[in-house]
C-alpha cells in the first residue's frame, strides 16, 4: 500500500503510532473546546443525543441563570404595573408590583402622601380589597387609583378652630348673668313680691288650678293674671287696662328661670313672635305650676 517503503519499516511506523495513541488517550486538538461552545440542551440543528454530556456519558447540568431586569418593567424578576394615584387634586405616577396586595399599596400611598393607611379610602372599581393582589383584581397599566382621606394635620387644622369656638361659646354661657340679675329684670324684681302673690310649693309639680293665676307682675311692673281657656285653646293675659286672648298655637316657646334668692318662684316669658324681642315676661310665678304651664301652652298635654 505504500510503494517504496520496506515492509519492516512500515510495520515499525504503524506500531509506534498505535502506541502513542494509546498512551495519550487524547482527542484531536480543539475538539473539546468546540463541544463546550455548543448550547447545552438547546435542541437545535446539528446537535446530537450526546450533546451536553461528559466523555464518561454522565449528563452535564447548566449553570444557574440570574434574574434579568427588562429595562425598568420589572424589579428582581417581579412584574410591575404603572398606576396613576389621585389624591386631593394631586396625581402621582407609580410603578408597583402586580403581585402586591392592596394593604401594601396603601403603605406606598402613605409614603407618597403622608396619609396613614387607616385613614385612606382607596378606590378601584369600588373599594380596594386589602387582602387581594393587584393582579387578582385585574389592575392594568394606566389604571387610575382614587384615594380619599385627610392627614392627621388636616384633621387637627379643621377641628382645632371648631373646638376653640365651642369652648368660647361655653365660656360665654358661663359668663352670662342669670336673667334675674340683668338690669331690665331687676327693676321689676327689686319691687319685691306682690302683696297678693299666690303661695308656692317648692319641689312639687301640680296641675293648673281651675282659677286664673294671679298676684304676678309684667315687665312694666303692672299686675298681670294668666287664664288658660283650654276649651278654646287660648291663653288670656289680663292686665288692668286690657286682656289679650292668644291662641296657644301662636306661642312659639315658653322659657323660665328661678328667681335668685326666691327659688320657689320663677320669672317666665311667652314668645309671641319670631325673636326674643317678642317675649312677654311674667314675674313671681309659683314654681309648682311652671311645668304645667309649659306643657299646656306647647301642647304636650291638656288638663281637663
């Protein structure tokens, strides 16, 4: 097969080559590197069943792959969704994890607005459930999230003036003099009890008597009597000069206050018009009849 080569020499060459191959046990240079450059288990053209296996026939494992961000649309392999959070005429563009819950979104809103989660009312197609994820309630890119609520500072700013105003009103009420100390009433009360004042019974409530209530003064210091015409639903206010016959339904209100130092008698006013200027004042009304007068005039019950 090899002209000109002696048979003995040829035999020597072949045997030397075989011995060298057996000793090295090596493949042709470059073959191992080319096998490692192939995609492992890719299943593409040119691959063979043996691809991806070690020379001993054991299966080779791919190295672990790191999570890859897709340019801001995911963080750590998590899928994000773009939201528009609207609160108190302010708008916030937010990227948030689609698998986060409504409670976690409230925490995010807190960091944006300062509005505590407990004071937030978050709306997306109704009230946002705290226990469900945004994926479960089908939140999509561009979704509008409406937030209603006030910060603690806002609440304090609103309530403080209101509370202060209420305290001022209460303080004014405490400072307000009793009616019997006011000048307009003192000039009548300083005259003392009328000589014919009706006797009083302190701590007792009685029905209206069948006779007119008399022995009282009006604002001008003149004598006055009260007659209750129940069958006509009228109150007659009589003085020396004339008698006013008033339908009880025309009397807007009845107020009274004990007379200081003489608490068994009251001063009483009948409101005949829309304002306090229309009060008709009567002094030295026996205390046992005060409630009966109010109830009868205001229609709470009738005496028969």
